[in-house]
């Protein structure tokens, strides 16, 4: 019997959505409006890979894109489906498998929804599947963490109180992964979940993208699309074309 990977259980937990509930629609709207204005000039079909509850996909659809989006979490997609319209559809799907090959003008992968697998080969396989969905000439945007910044500014311990629950969060770097352990108690029951994300540096990740015959057009360091700086940027946002 196979054991569930951390993201299969954690992302499908109601507590995941409580802990990250401050990732609101306003933040998504601001970032996506900036993308639409500066990078995605035409309103065409778009795929959101690992879309969660659909906040980014919803905003793209409101701006005039025809959007399809998928996530591995059935509970996230069930919630996202409340946002569906003629120009917005959600699906349960695994990022390791192509969704619609050579189909989309735009493919996006937002908010560090990558680097979850244990080996480089698995992560590279996921990336290959993601970009396979792009039609020739299409554009890919990946919003990832800046590994170098995380290495230098890791917050090892913090507590967040949300919905009356104290989430005790511990972070460490081990085997080139940032591992986050989340401990809390609710209604007399103790819980523990983990997150593990590979610290893939900018040169490596852009190299992987180029191996898939995409040209990296630009790298940005924040949601205002300021230039990427290895030491000081919190994000690594890669914009590439097939």
C-alpha cells in the first residue's frame, strides 16, 4: 500500500486553508493585473497548474482570459468549482501528467507550487509535463521561491493564531530542502503536518526550463516585476516562451 506524499494530505486538509487564508483575492488581483498589463498582452487561453482554490485562475478569467485550471486536491477543486463560469473551468489532475498537449497560449504555475518531489528527476519530469501543455510560441510563467534568499533569511520558529488555533511552525534546511513542520491542537486533538520544498536555485531552474526548448525572456524578483536579485529578491518569477 502506497503512503501519501505530504502535499496529498496537507493540501486536502481544512487546516491548510485556515493557515494560509490571508492569501487573499486582492493580492492575486494585483499580481495578475501586473502580469496581464506587462507580459500577457493578448487575452487567450490559459492553464493554471496547481491552482489550489482558484484565486489566480478566477482573476485571470475576470481579465478576459479563457482559463482552465487543475490541482491534485479534490477538496480545493470542489471549492474552486464554486467560481466556475463560461470562461473558467476546474479539474482534479496530477501535474506529473500532461493535461492538454500543445494547447495553451499561456501556462502559469504560481505561489511555489513546484519543487515538491524528492528527486531532481521527478521535479524535472513535472516541469516537462507542465510545459508540454503550451502551444508553440506560447508563454510560461513560474512564480517560485528564491532559494538563496530562503537560505539566508530562514525564520526557524514562529506561532500564528488563526480561528482560535495556535499553529506552531518550525523550519529547517535539510538535504537542500526547506522543511516546515506545523504542529497544533484543535478540539482536543493534536495534529502535525509537514511541507518540504526543494531549494532549486535560479540558474538550475532556468536551465531546466531551457532544456525543454523554452527561451527564458526575463526573471523577476517580486510581484511588482522588479528585476531578480540573487541575494535580495524574495521571489523568483521566470517568464519564458516555447
